[in-house]
C-alpha cells in the first residue's frame, strides 16, 4: 500500500475508465463527456483531462472537435512509441461543411459577409457548418490540426477555402477525394480548380464609368496586398489593378501610377496620407474594401478635407452600408451561398463533372444601403 500513494490520481482514473467504461463500448461508440466523468468519479477537470489525453495517446480513444470522444476501432491503436495511427472512418448521418481560412482579423467585414452567405445556404440544405482558422497558413503543415486528422476520418464532407492556401493543400484535398471550393483566387499551375470568383472586372468597370460620368478624370487607388510577381496564386487586388488600368484608359481617365497604393488593409490611413501628402491630389480615389475605406476617411478628415467635396472616396464595399454614392458592393453574401450550392452538387453527384468556375456579379446598392438587383 505504501507504494500506491506515489501513483498519480489520473493513472488510477485512466485504469478504471479503461476497464469499466471503454472496454465495454463498441468501436466508434461515444465516451461519456468530461463533465459526466468528473461528476461520476468525483474528480477534478485536470485529472479527467490528463487521463483522457493519455488514453488518446495510447490509441484507445479519439476525439472529434465539437462532437465528442469515441472508442477507437480494434487493431487501430497507437503504439507505445507514439507512432501515429489512421483514425477510423466515422459513420454519421449529418453533412458537415468546414470553412477554413487565415488572417480574418485583417479584413473582418469581407469574411463576415461571406460567412453569412455560407450559413444561410447551409441552413437551407440542412448542413452543419464548422469554421476553422489555421495557425500556419496551411492545412498539411499543421501537425496537430484537427482538419488534417478529420480529413482522413471521413467526418468532413466538404471544404470551403477562403484564404489562398498553398498548392500542397489543394493536392491534399484532391488525394483525400474531399469536395472543396476555393473563394476568389486562382492558381497558375493548377487547372479546373472548383472556385467561386467575384467578377471584380465588372465592378471596376462600373466604378470607373461612374467617376468619368461625374467629371472625375484624375484618380488614385488604394488596394489590398498584391501577390508577388512570380507567385503561383492570383488574388483579387492584382485583378482589380489590371482592370483599373484598362478601364481608365478606355474612359479617358488618368490613373496616376504614383497615387496607386497597395498594402495590408489595416494600413489604409497611412496609404491615404501618402496620397494626400504627394502634392498631386486626385479628385477621386478608388478604395478596395471597408477596412481601407475607414482608414482613408480618418486620413481625409485629419487633413481637414471633406471626403465628398474635396476628394471623393469610392469604396468597392464589403458591407452594403458602406458602398457610398457609386453603389457598388462585393457580392460576398451571394458568393457564400454559391459556394455551398457547388459543394452540395459535388456531394450529391460525386461522379458528375462540375463547372470549374462560377463568377458572381457585383451588387448594386441603393442610397439607403439596400441591395438592388440588375
């Protein structure tokens, strides 16, 4: 008895849980919750957590985020040397869509509006939605990523990628045969990637025509970060800049290249400062999204200027309420709905050929912030 007091409490709990609970469960059957185990055995959170963690390491159980802890299949246990094992396939009655991204804090309205559309469409289809942000800007590099583990379990039925993940991540989804859709970016080296694209060229065309028709013939622009010259990924700001150059030329508008700024969205105020302090102030500035727009407004007011009379800021808005006089808004809600519809078709008809790309037209916004059609 003397030696027993040196055995940690969680070790006793682990032995009892294994013999009295887990060994009596069928493979893939759910283990009682941590709260239930704490109540039943009169143990602390730390003791129960440590015991469960050890049992998971030994391969007796596995966890699914948001669902619970389950008994592993026979013969699927992890060895004592810590070598990894394949997670058993999950038999389930739900359809689970995972939305994965990084860098949400840098452009909040953009992400929120898109997620609203996803949530609306998932509700209509009866799908569960799970939102996950990566720490390493990658799925396959993140060793402890629940997404990486769940992809092999069969728990994830479809994936929507908001951020521009690396080609290795796209390849991993292909190899797992997981239906997926990327949002608003393209890969130079990968063909037929299922994607939902905002028709940014059409939006820029309408905004430049609006400026020209209102006598703004000398303009600048503030865009989000551009992809590097030799990047394998094409992102929205690059497309917008090319369209700005083309449609400015078509409409006889001077786009002053010295007054075209790009950088992190949160640096909108500084980029606007650079334009206003240049000594060559334009009559209007094209703005890529709400975060930059709010910073640019601060800059204009700090320079004692009126953001409509002295220099017009035309926001290609994320949120309809910030669309301004030009009334052009990114169709983020519609794009979210479209992404889920594409996934629903892939899941329902896995052997049918699907369109590689769906382009969503920009939205018109009335002066009261109401979305208009056409």
